[in-house]
C-alpha cells in the first residue's frame, strides 16, 4: 500500500510539472499584462463618450483575460486530486498550487468587479445624459 501511495505521489508530481507550464503562462500574463490593464480602468473618464470608449476597450481586454482565467481554472481542476495527499514530498507542490490558485482567484474577482463597475458607471452616465436632455428639452419648450 505504501508503495502504491508513493507511486501515486510520483505520478502527481509528474502531472504537476506538465500542468505547471500552463500555470506559469497564466501567472505571467496576469502579472505582466492583466494587473496593469485592470489598474488602467480605475480612473474612468467624465464624459459618456469617453466612458463608452473605455468600456469597449475593457470588453476587448475582458475577452482575453477571461480566457486566461478559464485556462487557469481548468489547470487547477486537473490538480484537484492533490487534496488527498499530505506527505512532506508533495507539500512544496501543494504550496505552489495554492499560490497559483490564490493569484488566479484574486485576479478573476478583480476582473468581475471591474466589469460590473464599468457597466454600472456607463448605465449611470446614460441615465444622467437622458435626464440632461430631458431638462434641456423642457427648458426649450418653456422658452417657446
């Protein structure tokens, strides 16, 4: 039984090394591209036109970012079996796995929050633009 468990652990280590390339690629993209682009969306412009342009750019980024999130989540699912192993030999791999999981979850959460914030901001600006147009039309009607 001990031999079988050790063989399973070695198989998991080999599997981890295969999947780690995906983790490294996703992690590198998050750090070098993703986080920087998310920071760019913190300060949104004050005009509806500029906001709509920012939303369009964010949607393009969001498609790519969502694909990286999906790939990272798929890679993590492949490693779900690690939860059953607690040996010292596997511990360092579990720590790496948890680091990737934490990074991915944090980024995906920030992506969702920014997507929601931009959408709500655009809707608010569109509402205010309609109100402003309504006030202008009412003022013109009163003058005439």
